[in-house]
C-alpha cells in the first residue's frame, strides 16, 4: 500500500466481495452467524468465517461468544465499524442507481429500506 493513500487504506479494511456487505447488514444491529449466512446465501461458510475474522482483527467487528449450550456467537460493529455508516449508505445508493440504469433490480435483503 502506498503510504498515506486514504482510499487504499479504506479498501484494505472493507475491500473484497463480502466485507462491505457484512458491515452493511451489521448496521442493522447485532447478528448471529447463521443470521448473517441467511442474508448472504451465496457466500460459503468458510469465506464468511474468514471475512468476519479479518473484520474482527481490524477492529471493525466485535465477536461475542456466549457460554451456553448450544454455543452462541454474536457479531456487532465496533464504534469504528459504525463509523462506516455513511460510506456504506453511499455505496448502497450508488449501487441501487447503477442497477436501475442497467435495468436490473436489486436483490431483496433485510435492511434495504433503512432510512438515510
């Protein structure tokens, strides 16, 4: 990475196929792993786990393990992760407009009608 490039620094944290989408869904609040899997049906379990770990390591996501049977793991955005709200909303708006321009409809997903 070039020293001091803000766009590269941002993409290093949220780039890739699923990280931005994971952050988008976690803006709705804390979710369990299987809830995230349902919202990202084309992401494999392995990839989703890896992306969540990377987001956790970068300080954007907080992983909470609850000592119960069966085990429960929750994922939530940290304060730093929540600071991506405006960026993710802008990406959502741009993507929605792009899909409309090219004649495609956005796939339905929880949270798409979140108020700006």
